[in-house]
C-alpha cells in the first residue's frame, strides 16, 4: 500500500507596481490567489508563510527606487521552495 500525502495551500502570485515605490508605502501589489491541493508519495513539505508576513514596507524590492540606475532587482518575499 502506498502512502499518499495531501497538502492544501493557497498559491499566491502578484505583480508589484514600482512607479511610486521610492515613496513610503508607494509600491502597489496586485495579488492573485487560488487554492491548490498537492498529493503524492513524496516526503517534502512546506510550512507556508502567513500572508501578513510575506514582506514589510521597508524590505528591498518594496522600498525601491526604480528611477535610480540598477542592474538587479531584489525580489521581495519569502525564500522560494525548492522541491
């Protein structure tokens, strides 16, 4: 008998508009969410991140000046899950 793991998650992605990100609370987030269920016989799990803890207003990538020269954008948010 195979053991099947079932994990329920809210999958969230968003666009972050940066035209006003050089001002306090200027970055504008446009999130999209959907509920997903992941099943399988694997052993990797992810605890997830609360929506209120995804990032703070002063995180790089949120407090960001798009009008200064840059070569790299610091992606805000929790560490990506590699499974």
